[in-house]
C-alpha cells in the first residue's frame, strides 16, 4: 500500500499470502498499549490487620526487654515516676514509653582531677590548670597544689534526680574545702610533712557536706598529687629543707639502731644486779630470822635456869673475844686451889 493525499491504494503487498485482508497495519514506531492487570483488592485488605499485628509484636519484642551490666544499676520510671531499681541481668519493662530505663554505673570508681588534667589518650602526660592549683596558705604564701579525688555513685535515684549536675557540684565542693584547709595551714606543712593531715581534713569536710547535699555520691579517697612553690628559688630552698630533714631522720634511725644493739646487754646486766641484790636481801633476812630464833631459844633457857645460862653466855663471849686463851674455872669459893681447865673438859 502506498499513501497518496490521505488515501490508500493497493500496492505490491495488498494481496497474496501476506495480505491483511484489507486491514490497515500499525505504523512501525507506534507505542504499545498497556496491559491492564486485575488485582483482587478484597484479598489485600484481609492481610493489612495481620501485618499491623505483626509489626506491633516486633516492636514489643524489641522494646520490652533490657539488660543491665554487672557494674550498673537501672532506674525504672513508669510515666516519669521511679518505680524500681534493677540489678545486673535481663529484665522486662512495659513498651511504648510507658516505662523508661536509666542505667547508672554504681560499681565503678570514678576520678576527679583538681589542678591538672590527665592526657585523654593515657600516655602518662598531664596539663596543669593553674586557676585550680594556685592557692594561698595560712601564712600568706602562694603554692601550687594538685589533688586527685576518687568517688563513686552510692544512690542511683538521688544521683539522677536530686541535682542537675552532681559531678559539677562535687567539683565545686572539693575546690571550696581544699582552699579552706590549705588556707588554714602554713606553707611548710603544705610542702613537706603536713600532706597526710590535709588529705584527712579535706576528706572529712567533703564527706560531711555530701551527706547534707544528698546527691547520691560517696567520696572514696583524697590524695595530693603534687605541691610546690610558684618560683624556682623557693623550690630549691624547700628542697634543701627536705634534704636536711631526711638527713636528720637518717641520724635518728642510726641512733635508734645503736640503742637497740646496746640495750639488751645493758638490760641483762641490770637484771644480774637486781638478782644479786635480791639474793643478798634474802640472805640478810634469813640470817636475821636465824638470830631471832637463836635468841628466842636462849631466852627460853634463861627463863628455865638464869644462872647457868648467864655463865654460859659469859664463857662463850670470852672464848669469842680471846680465842686460843686457856680458861680456868674456879670451883671453890675460898680460893684457886681447885681450878678446872676448860680444854681438858672439852677433850
């Protein structure tokens, strides 16, 4: 077919085996007509409620369970009100925001640095914060002193709801009490041997005030990291003082060692003298007791026969005063004709 002035006429393909029987074929570049698919909307509506139920079940499964680490405690709030505190493990809660969970690290020792800041990459370095470390002592000297504070959370509910920023409250409290204690201590104690007392006083004051604030924090330890004067000359002077004190301690320790080496022997000698004195004392007591017993026995004999006892005492005394002298006894009242030698009687 050929097109001529809007009319069709027969061409070489108008008849024969490939003839269209008079029908007009579409142009070669004509667009295809879309195929309409009939979808059953009634069946699709039946699956929508089931799909919604499945989504709700999935959301509940994901929001109804929570886990608590062994170093934590979880504060459970129902409609904003605290209703429970849970320990480590897996726990159930109401979904869709009915119950909310706040996890708090209660079994972790936390640090607070005053006067310096450690390197966040744990390389061992630190940065000084002079606004916090510079203080005035009780005798109006300036020192740089750095503190390390260790604390932990004692009550998770009070920690979350009794104050807006409990760590900042603790930092301000530490700064206040540190300056209070250092301001009442002389510079020698701050730089040398008074650090332990300063640490103890600061800890006592902070603990007492924390109990009054009731913000759920508990102070564990207070340590002085470093304390030094602000100028080099003063630092050298205090180093000399510290060296002299160490030398004095060394001499005192040597003297104590010498004392401990000599004390046992001196104690042994003293014990020996005391024992000897006790022996002499007991000997004198025994001798006196013996003399008393002899006198009492002699007195008893004197009562029985005074003349014989008196003569015997006289003769015994002469024998003691004049040893080796022959003693004769006159047995006759008229003269010395009848004398008896005492030694012959003894023989």
